[in-house]
C-alpha cells in the first residue's frame, strides 16, 4: 500500500490513502472483541495504513488505551510509522451520557495531557476538538492547540465538523492540516460550501462515515436487530421506512458493484477516494476480515461511466433521515 499515500492538506503530514477509524472497537456499535481489535490495528499497520483515528471520549478513554496497547505490541518499524489523530472536547458522564463540548484553552491542555498518557506517546500527530464549542471562540481553542504544537506535544492542528465560517476563523489563527467530517455517497452536504472552502485554504479532508455506519456496506440486512448500546438504534437513517428506503439505495449500488466484480463497501470507499487527492477516507473496520475488504477499495478504479451510474443510482440528497438524531444536529458544521 506504500504507493497509496496522500497529504493532509498543505500543512499536514503524508498519510496512507485510507485511515483506520477505531471508535467502533470501543463504543457505540455494540460489543467488540479486544484481541481481534488489536489484531486488526496490527494488520492495518502491516498493510501500510498509517493514520489511526480516535477520540478521548470513545468509551471514556478505552479507545485510546486500546490503541496504546496495539502500538506497544506492534513491531517497532510499524509503530514508528503510525500517526495518531485525536478528537477531544466531548463531555461525558458515568452513565454514558453526552454533556456538550469544552473548548476552553485550559481544558484543551488538560485533555491532551490525558490522551498522551493513555496512548503512551510523546506527541499527538493531529489534534482537534470534536465539535466547535459554541461558548468559546474557535480562535481560543485553536490557539491553545497551537501552543501545544510549539511545545512539541502536538504536530498538526485539525478541525472536526466545523462550519465554513469557523474553518476560515481557525485558519486565520494557525495552520490547519485537515477537517474531519462525514462524507459518503449518501452524505454529500460538504460539497455545497465546506469542501470549496477547505480547497481554497489548502486544508485536507479526513472523511468519516464513508460506509454510513455500515448502512451502505452491503452487509446490513433489513431485519437486523440493534442492541440498546448501538448508536444506530437511535439514528434516523436506520429507522422504519427510512431504513427500507436507504437499503433500496444500497441494492442499486450492489448492481453496479456486481458488474465490476467488487463489493458494495469497496464501491462506496472507492467513490470517496475518487472525489479528490485531498480526501482521506477513514474506514471503521473492527475485524481483519472487514479491513481486508476495505483495503480492496484501493484497487478499484471508477471511470466516468461508473461515476455516472452511481450518481443516477444514488443522487445527492437521496438518503432518508438525518445523519444524527435531532438533538445532536445543532453541533454540526453542516445542516445534515
């Protein structure tokens, strides 16, 4: 996979063309097997994946400790190539609740101190607040990360789910490597204003949700029952008629995938890869099997006819339901 590399914007590091989003190994998608999770991280590193993405609030630090264990037990040559991308700022409670975001400078430095310890590293490669704190100017939050960069605790500053206006304000404060935001065949809101803004400013995109939390993976069945600990049980796109409509879109994609001899997941990931060299998809594989499937997308070439067929099968805004429950939508940089 060494030939498949991209840069995180004009100021960010060179990374693998796919990154590994590790959240599902700890939280929000039901039970995960710890040994298999670590084996999957090792397999990703061995395959040339360098970017490991996490959040300090994923199962209250569990995900960072999991990655830390995987890095400690990985061969030294692979460990040295790994780059960590960390989101911070989400406030949790012992019952698993979510309580706003904290972007105060003192909080930024506090969060970073704990993340460095849990990950077992001397620096974080890309550090970003998960959602812009509406009560703290983005300049103050980014300025605090810039101080961590000056001291060597952080290498690059990122953003997550920020509006175009906040992206501009942040970039005027300090160099921004990339914006992490949801982007998929059925989630294309960033194309309206955010993607033009990041491209104007030389900021890369790390795209999460490229399989829409498994919805367009080709593996989600119409009769699947989701447990109470699974985020998707409360996600509008996985509810009732919305789910049935969205899975109809998946079947339309499956016809295109079958004609090319690839899987639906590979078509979905390849589509995001096709949107530009400034975009790095994060795949949320929790097992080596799913990782292998995702890596296969790197060998899928979509020509103009393929892209036109995908556009016809799943036009922009074709999905039914918003990507988060209504209570969470106000924290997002895009309307959906």
